[in-house]
C-alpha cells in the first residue's frame, strides 16, 4: 500500500501574490484524491510541492512520515507526455530510472496496455499511447505514490475512458496513493475516493467529498450521479 501524505502549507506565493495560505490536507495511505477546481487556483503547483520539484514555500509536507524532499521521489505524470523523441518507449522509461531492467520496463509497459511497444519511438505512437508511456515511466519511479497532473487533457472522451480503466487497474493492483489534478468532476467520479474542491486566491478547500461507492461498482449511471453531486456543491463549478 502507498504512503500517507500530509500537506501543511503556511504560505506559497507565485508572482509575489499568495497562492496557497494556511492550506492543510491529509491523504490516507492507499487512497485516491482528486483535486478539482478552476485553472490557476494552484492545483498543479501543489503537486509540484509534494514532488519536491518546488521547495520554495513555508510549511511542511511529509510522505509516509518523511519530509517530501527526503522521501523517495513520486511517480509524476505531467500534463503532456514529455517523451524524448530520440528514445524508444523503453528508453524513455529508463531515462528517468536507469537501473530499471528491460524486464521491469516491459512489465510497466504491460501494465499500461503497451505490451509489444517497447521498441517504438514516440512518433510511432498515438497521443493516447504516448500518455501511457508517460504513466509507465512514472510507475518505474514509484508504484506507491502517483501524482497525476491533468492526465487526460486534450484526449477525446473515448480515450479518456480507456486511460481511466488503465489507471483504475493500476490502483487496484498496486494499492498506490494517488493525487490527481483535474478540472473535470467526471474524472473524479470515475477514479477518486475523495474529491477536494479548491477555489479562491489564496486557494482554500471549499469542498471535501467522500465518494462512497466502490470504484469497481461505479457503472455509467453511478458516475453521472456522482458527477452531478460534485458539480452541485457550493463553489463546485469547475472549468470545462
């Protein structure tokens, strides 16, 4: 099971203005939390703080009781695939973790539905397949803590459904702790155990909603019901 995540930010500024202030969030071990809110509210910045990519803030973030900067790095999926065009799918995985063996890399590719594509270059892969390679790369770094920054942006909804199934299967098989940034309540309704709504500047939590229906039991009608419930929360209108 993945680690517990505790976020206590006294102040994080951006461009000289407060972005996050007196912000507190605990993510239970092995749970999936969706951060939902309008663009520019600080969702992606929060992921970067958790990943210790950005350490310019006051406060404390711990991963499994260890300061984020000293903890094993999280598996991070960015808004775009960010694949190196001169490397194969397997090469892109090993670029971020060189000690990954070929067999390990092949297993990560299998987990994301890309068995047989280890030697394919990015230009030979569709946009959705490139996203899967990026997810496999994140898994090679850390299967226990995944940070997903708008993982479905620019994908059509059919591809989104496919990616959500891949991610749901990974969550079930690894027990990972997952923090997912999205502006779509539907994505939270498909994958999350909790939806945390962020609004304002500096950002604050205006909704923290448990999604009680088990992920595997969410049929299309349930997803619609949960989506409508999230959208109806005060301050719950997210960008479309």
